[in-house]
C-alpha cells in the first residue's frame, strides 16, 4: 500500500504543476522524496522538482544543482532535452554564459529535433540580447520561428522579433511579425499584457 501511495502522490504533483500551484507542488515533491527515497518515480520526481524550481523566481542555483544530478543519473531519460534547456537557461540568467553555452551546444547537437531545442534558441537569444549582441540574438529568434511547428514557441519568437523591429524603427516588418501572432494565437498578447501595450 505504501508503494502505491507514491503513485497517487506523483499524480497529485503533476496535477498541481498543471494548475500552476508551484509552491504546493514543490512542498509535495520534497515530502514524497523524503518519504519514498527508493520510489520508482524518483526520476520523474526530480524532473518535476527541476521544472517547478525553474518556474519559481530566483531558483536558478537550485535548477542548476538538480539538473546536474538528473543528467548524471538519468542520462537516457526522455526528459533530458527539457532539462538541458532549463539548466542552460538557468546558467544564462545567472550570467554564466560559458556554462550556458556548453549546455545549449549539447541541447542543439544531441536533441536538435526536440521542441526544447527550439525553446533553447529563444533562451540563447535572450542571453545574447542581455549581453548586447542583438543581431546574433535576432538570428536565434528567427531560427526558432522558422524551425518550429509549436504555436507557443512561434508566437514567442515572433513577439521578440516584433519588439526588435519596433526598436530599430522597422515598423512594417514589426507589424508583419505581430500579425503572425494575431492570425495564429491572438490570446498570446494577454499573457504579455504590459509588453503588448507598449
């Protein structure tokens, strides 16, 4: 019965994550990992702990630490591409670009067809933008937009390209990118309300 309990707890964690209850999800993950140290769901629990930590602000060190454990212990798991994208993003947010580049390179070479590689293009572009390399960032946003069939990735890339072109006073091109979002997923603007108004 105890072994079955970790299954139901794992399902609760997935549900909390889907409902964006990240704090509650993290608390439950910690409880389950403590109570069931040999759970068959250990890889999934660690994976969700990484995902939850990535959603909570200021948890980049935790994402990095947990991702290293995950990549070492579960290197053949199905979720490796996503974990690589999250650790690369965490390093880039911390301003450690050499480490970020190492994980971006792994993501792009080992999982180039994964949607997480396309998210990786966006994360890498954001890192380049922060460092002042806007033209290099532009290339990664375009790569993400042109290589994905995922509407959220495409909308995010198009939004960034629209912003870039507004800043460069290329308004016609900016409006073309904005119209791509309007035609494909107009609700995207609500998720970035303040930026969209600007």
